């Protein structure tokens, strides 16, 4: 199959590289000449484990190419995927579809022969209708079918998710378009990846509904964690107890500082706005959005409380800045609100992240950045684990304790519950976790 991927951002780049690895001929189109030049030179604009090697191999094999010019790639394509950004629109929070519609207009003028135009970007219900209207208005004679094919990629595991998906959702009512899409994903038949074919609007809503449900699970367990701290229960055991129920499942039940990233925040907000416009407000999702935003700032207050009620003049070390491990994505990361809250309270903040510091510097210029975890902790009054990178899971606690402030027992605020409170106490830390009883969550060196 000949495929044109419009947009070489996170979704477009990963999807294009994986489709090329299946054996398809893929051209990724991006408006930014600098990005295209970097990609052609083998430099990735994002951090995603394994992506650089995957791109390099498929470029070497001649199955993957990067260009700025759209017409030729679209004219030769059997399927054209729109994989451009849909950020939250400033003012009302609705998805900004301007990039999608601009791509549709440009695609319309380059179509040749029967082509399936596929919306890969996460878009509100009805976007495919507008994309089709734009194309047919711009090119009435085009032999085109517009389909929806939402992505379900997790940052940090995107390649595996694309190649071994739980499901492939295709929204189309056109038999010819369905045949093309089945051929695109035919290499996954051996993995028995189910293809769910629906109408276009159902496919669009499925993506939003999935992300909203997962965001609700995260927010639910975070609120249960708060209750655990007050009544003397352990949220990790509660999560295990309910997660063993096959109707619930164990995933997305890890208490922490709240969700962030490029998907959940903007998608839940866009779904809320879509439902309000449709006259059927989603009160549950509205609450999830509100509670999650409040939680991020509350984590700064949690650190302040663990430090005795004041951090003025103190040095607070943060380990992890990205919204999750194995990515350099800082979008809506909890660390942004935590740092702001600590700085507002008079703290000096030092931070380290294995991949996210270049992006973090632009967003938080007043933070001191360290070269590793131990340098970050040097002389600090408190150490806060914000992101559960593997590199932070087996730190030398004795070395950390010795490098931190020589005053009273330094504070370890573990917002991901990756350390045992009793072990931390043995090394001289005052430990504070998330959703653990007061007896376990504030074990002191005494």
C-alpha cells in the first residue's frame, strides 16, 4: 500500500514508521522544514523508546521518507492519514481543529484516483463530516472516502501498542474504504488484532470515551487514596483488591499526583465541551477534569505539610518532571503545578529528569536542573519522587541520605509509592507516601 501521513508529530511519526515496518510505502509530510531535515538526518523530534532505530531501518530500506511537499505524496497514495495536532483551543477548551481542516483543504487539491482520507488525529464527533464537506467543496470530482481511525497509543509504549493493539477501530460506511483499511492493517492478522468497523461518528466518540474512562479510573483511585490516609487504610492493597475483579482490572489504579500528558487533559475537556454543546452534559467527566486539576496543586501542599508546614527558604529536590516515564512530554505534567506551588511558598526547587529537562527548562526557567538524581538531592531538605522512571526505583537511599541536608531527618515524599516506608525510615528518612495510613505514610527516623 502507498500511504501518505500528514503530520510527523507523535502520532504521525510513530504510525508512519510502524506502517512502513509492515512493508507499506509511507511518506510523512510535515510543514516544518527543520523537523523534516532533522528526521532525514536521523534525529527524532520526540523521545520514544525504539523509535530512532525503527525510523532509521525503514528509511534505509526505502519504505519511509519525509518531505514538506504534500501534492505528490497524496496523488500517489491509496490512503492519506491526517495526523496533525488538535490542542485545546484557547478560550473555551474545545479541540482546535484548524490544523485538521487546513490539511483537508490541501489534500483535496492533490487527490488522484480513489483515495481513502483517514482521520487519525483525535477529533470530536462530527469532524469527519466536516472534513468530507471541505474536500468535496474544494474538489467536487474527487473519488474519495473519508474514514475515522483513532489511535490508542501510550507514550513510552507506542510502538508495541501499534504493532500489538487491543483493537483497531475503523469508522466508515463505504465498502471500498473498509477494504483499503483492512489491507492497511492486514499484517496484524497474524496477531489476531480485532478490527471493529463502525460508522464514522461512533469511531470518533470511541476514542474520547476510552480516554475519559481511563482518566476516571485514575481520578477515582486518587480520591480513594485521600480517604485511605484519613481512615488508616493502604491504597495499594485497596487497588489490588478491586483490580483482581475482572470487571474492573488492575490497570490505571495506581494512586499518584494526577494525570497529564498530551491526551487525557485535552480529550476529557473536549468531550465535556462536545457534550455540553449537544445538550447532554457529562457530569462525571466534568468532575474528573476538575478533581484532577485540583489534585496537582494539592501535591505541592502535601510536600509542604510533610516538611512541617513551611518550605520557605528550603531546598526541595524533584525527581521526575515528565507526566510519565519513557517520554520527554511535559504537557500538563503534574510537576508544573507542584513546582509552581512550592515556589509560591518560598522554596528553592532543584530537579532532575532523564529525558524531559530540555522541555522543562522552557516551561520552568526558575528551577535549578541537576545532572543526576544524587546531584539533585545534594543539600536538599526534602526529596520528592514525581515520575516513576526505572532509574529512580532502586536508588541508594543511604547515599541519598548522606548527600541531603545535615539537619533533622530529611523528608522523602514518594508520590508514586515506589519505596517501602519502613525501609526509608531505616535509612533516616521521614517518609510520606500517597494513600497510605498515617502510621505507614509518615514513618520517621525516630
